[in-house]
């Protein structure tokens, strides 16, 4: 994955790895929480449109995530030095 390659090569000591890591049990078998299983069933049984969001994610969600991480008035955001993407 190109983004992981770039992340590993980036020597900036202030970088953050926000890529989710799946939960696993002691035998390294993937573990699904009961709430996750129920949420999946809710999505499957829901008749609403399930179109995919854009590859970089939902822009409104990304903006709120930036504000949550850096603060609503952070100069990094105002100076457009922060960019967010969705990760599958």
C-alpha cells in the first residue's frame, strides 16, 4: 500500500499513525465485538441507499475529525497543512 510505504519513509518525529488495527485474541484470530455484529446486521437489514463514499472519505466527517484532533482554531487547519483521508 503506497500510503504505508510513505508513512514508513517519513522521518518526521511528530507523525501519527491513525490506521486502525483489528482486534485479535491470544491466538491472533480476529475478534468481533457483539456490538459490531449487531451493527452489521442493522446495516444489512436497513433498506436505505448504501452507496460508497468517495475514496478520500466524507469531507464533512474529515473536517470534524481534524477539528477534534487539532482543535477548532488550530493554525495547522487554517493554514491548510492538514489533509484527511478515509481508510478502509
